[in-house]
C-alpha cells in the first residue's frame, strides 16, 4: 500500500521549537493548550505578515535543519516501510525545500520514495497554486495519509483516502474535536499509528 506521511509534528518535532521562537518574538508565553487550531496570527494577536516573517527568521536560524525527531517516528517508519511505499507529503513553503531534503536524508535515509510539497491550508495562504494534500494522494495512489492536521485528513477522506490523525500523548490540542471525520482514526503514539495502519 502507498502511505503518505506528513512531516511537521509527525516526523519532525518542529512545533515546540517554533512556539518558543514565536513566544520570544511576540513577547508571549503560550503553551500548547493555547492553540486550538492552526490560526497562529489570530492566537498571537499579530498580522499574517508578522507570522510569515517570524517563520522566515526561524528558518534562517536553522530551526528546520536542526529539528529533533518525534518520539517513535524512526522505529514506526522502519516498521511501516515493510510491504508499503512511503511518501512524505508536507505543506512547507518552497523556501524550506532544501533544508527539508537535507533533514529527511539525514534522519530517514532511503525510507521515502519521494517528498511532495502541497499547498498551505492555514490562514497564511502561502503557495496556494500548489496541489492540496488530497490531490497529491490521488495522483500518487496513496490510500492512507498520516497527519496531525484534521482539515487535511478530512479533505483526504472525502477523496477516499483513509486517515490517521496523530495526537501525540493527547497533547496536540489543535486537532482535538468532538469526533473524528468519517474515515479518520486517532493515534496517540507512533506505536498506535503502526497498529492502525497494519489492521
Ligand atoms: Mg503537521
């Protein structure tokens, strides 16, 4: 089976570092509990432009190149690669592509057939001309998508692609909802992701 895997906060632990960076930048001390969706500008009370600039500065500081791994991701991918074809599908903007390839090659050498860059679904509205994750899944023949963004997974599910939403240790407040969309299952760890994917 072909499986799509999101990068940020599924393989790479980028959000914790990004949040610290944004907190310093905007003089706040927000914790995960303060983020109920992906609307960062709204949560920080600043403009989209200021958030975009902050992300560019975080990039220049090597945040993406030096991102740590999400707990259990390496062994989880090691198990999923058996009998499956794996693709990274990320909505990172174009300027992070180079650092992304370097990071993936360093941390997951030869594990993924391809890295694909989709459009961005948050209020930052970057790269809107690119394909959505659902469109990329259909094009590649991906049947299962693993992501921490429920909006992406809901769109994938509508296109017939099953989803697993990662909610690491129950701390991913931004994807907490009353109930999952049809065709999407919740996992609290990489161990659970592998179990659902193999069931
Ligand atoms: Mg993500």
